[in-house]
C-alpha cells in the first residue's frame, strides 16, 4: 500500500501546472496567477519588458462573487478567445454551484480550465496591451489582510509567441490498422 501512495504522489505532482505562468495568445498574453480562487485575497499583477528593472502595475484581480457579475465577466472575457461556447441559462446554475463550493480551480470540472471562466474566477488576467515583438515578465503579488504579501515572477514570454520551424519529431515505429494508425515518436533531441 505504501508504494501505491508513493506512486500516486509522483504522478499527481507530475501533472500539476506551476504558477504563476504567462502564455502568449494571438492577440495578447494570458497571465495565470494560481489555482486558488481569490475570495478573501487578491492577486496584484505587475509587468516589465525583459531586462528592465522597473515593474508597472497592471491589475488587481479577485473572484466575482455575485452570480450576474460572474457570468458578465465570463461573457466579456470570451471576447479574447471566442472559440468557447457561452453557457446557456439552464447550465449557469450548475456551474455557479461548482464555483461557490470550490477553493481551487482544479475542483471545477471543465470550466475551471477554460480561459473565460479562469478570468471570472480571478485567477487569470488577460494582457491585451502587450506590444508585438516584446518579451515580458510578470510579477504576481498575493495580497491578503493580516499576511505578508507573497511575490512570484513568471518566466519571460515572447509576444507573439515565436513559432518553431523544426519541432524535431522523429517517428520510431508505426502500425497501420484498419481504421487507425499507431505511432511511436519522440519530440526534440
């Protein structure tokens, strides 16, 4: 049983996302502050171009705790990434119950990972003012009454993302079946 617990721990830690992080999109940068939903605290976001010593304050975000404000924020945030379908009125109640019970975004099936919901949950901020050709770093400060502010800095992100020309994909084995193909491949080195 001990080895099963250790194995579970290794695999659960391996799949976790490191926060904060910044991801370049086609029209801006998503800054993912964390996965803990800020209900009694806030995330303050600062930005600087790589190599600069000066941080510019960009935003302070927290979870929208009112039903209408939350879904209005979902709708507004969807403009940045309109590939996702907005919720119909009949599903909003179910989503809202998940949101109200959750402490972490990981506890909200499907919706906790979608950019527009992450913005309404106050864990992601969209930087629509990023300038093309720049590399940015973001500093996230967690602000909570009675506690010392906690600061973390993202890795630098290029905007727009510099496309790679060679991903180094090497096919090891392949097996052609009647209605599918099995591939064994490596990426990189």
